[in-house]
C-alpha cells in the first residue's frame, strides 16, 4: 500500500454543500431586503453553515502505510497500526488502543434503512478480523461508511500483522486539536449572541 486512502462521508458532504448554499443564498437575500435584519440573521446563518462544514464536510479517515488518521470535528488523531488492538464498527469505525478509544465521525455505522438495502455479498470476502463467531456486524458491510473504512484498515493491519511488523513498542498515538475551528466557532457564537442583544 503506497497510496493513502481517504474516506469521507458521502451523504454528509452532499448535505453540508446544500445547507451551506442555502445559508449563503438566504444571507444575501436578507441583506438585500433589509440590511437591519441582515445584521441579526447573517451571524446565525454563518454559524449554521460553519457547523455543517465542520461536522459533515471536513471529517475524514485517512489510511496510509503506517497509520490511520481520524479527522473529527474538533481534533485529528493519528493512530499507528502498531497501537491498534481492536477494530470495531458497532456505532462507527472505532479503533481501540492501549489508552484510548478513537471513534471516526466520518465513518458511522449504517442505520436500519441502509441495512434493508444491503446485499448479502457485502458481508463476504472481508478481512479475517471482521468475523466474530463466524458472522459480521452490520457496520462491517462494505456498502456502509464504517464498513468501507474498516475493510481498508483491517486489510492493512492484517498485512502488517502477518509480516510480523506490529511491534507494540513502536509509534505513539498523536492528538492535534483543531484550534482554528474551535476559535471560529466561538467567534461565531459570540457574534450571534451580540446580534441578538443589539
């Protein structure tokens, strides 16, 4: 595996793009019709659009040769394969390490409606570690966000395991806060509060 895999939620990105476009159009319309009303409406619309971007557009799961990088709303966690003890998909792709449980916002497990559309072959030919007591969880089906991500992570993890390259003493989990995202969110909340007071 020489090329990094990047997985992003398809539905979330479409939803966020639509909502951001609607917020932008609404902001322009309100400002044109009533600049006074725009002073109150624009900060709220901007906050809503920003929340959609941070929550549904930006999150991703990146899988490279050495690690899984989970980009969530407020932080990015880099988990080396050497630190992964277990991979789960009950609610979302979740990586268990010696001191931390890392759930991927960008790889949620499927809902009931998605399961009704699932095909039997989506649960076949999965990496060995996908099967618990001979069966797979709904979140492991490759047609789901969590299943697609888990398939790529497990396949690489098993390659390293079989090659004897999972030395638990190597590597460390790295966590980086999205300080700019947090600062912009706080500033927009402040602007909304201020616009309501004025």
